[in-house]
């Protein structure tokens, strides 16, 4: 039991900054395309083109459910949002531009976190 507690304490310490970054992403002006899963009724081709849909509400739920076993798993899901966005949207479209801006914002926050010790 002691070992498990040590692991879970470490995990909470690891994932707490992820929760903070997620909150910053959610309240970013350009977050609107990413707050909820893409509406596949509004965009019928989305399911065919994007094999691993991801959005900020799904990541929030996964954090709350202790789904992530490491910071890296959280980071991979966030990057999935922006990779999907580049696949489905033109760079100069409103959603495409929001995706590039949000990716830049995330990667800067992610670097801060990984270089702060
Ligand atoms: C990631 N992605 C998103 C869209 C997209 O058009 N997404 C929703 C637009 C309409 N949704 C809103 O405007 C909104 C949603 C939530 C909210 F709290 C406030 C506003 C299209 C292609 C794509 O790849």
C-alpha cells in the first residue's frame, strides 16, 4: 500500500500543473473550436478524416477520472487536438488560425513546466 501511495502522490504532483495548463487553454480567446468535440452532424466528413478526435472537454474529463498515468500522456492528447485541426482545416481558415495560435500557446506553457524545477 505504501508503494502505491507514493506513486499516486507523485502522479498528483505531476498532473497538477497539467490541470492549470488545461484551464489556461480553456479560457484562451482562440479556444472556441476546441472546447467540445467537433459536431459530426455539422461536419459529416470529420469522422472519416480524423481517426482520433480529441477536444479540451474530453481531456478535462480524463484528468478528473485519473485516466492519465503521466504528464506525457496528457501532452499527447493536447497535441492530438492541434494535429487533427491541421489535418482538417486550411491554415488561413478561422479554425486553422486558432489551432496554430493555441498550439503555440500550449507549447510555450509546456516548456515552462518542463524547465521549471
Ligand atoms: C476543431 N474544429 C472545430 C470546428 C468548429 O467549427 N467548431 C465549433 C464552431 C462552433 N462552436 C462555437 O462557436 C463555440 C463552441 C463552444 C463554445 F463554448 C463557444 C462557441 C470545425 C473544424 C474543426 O476541426
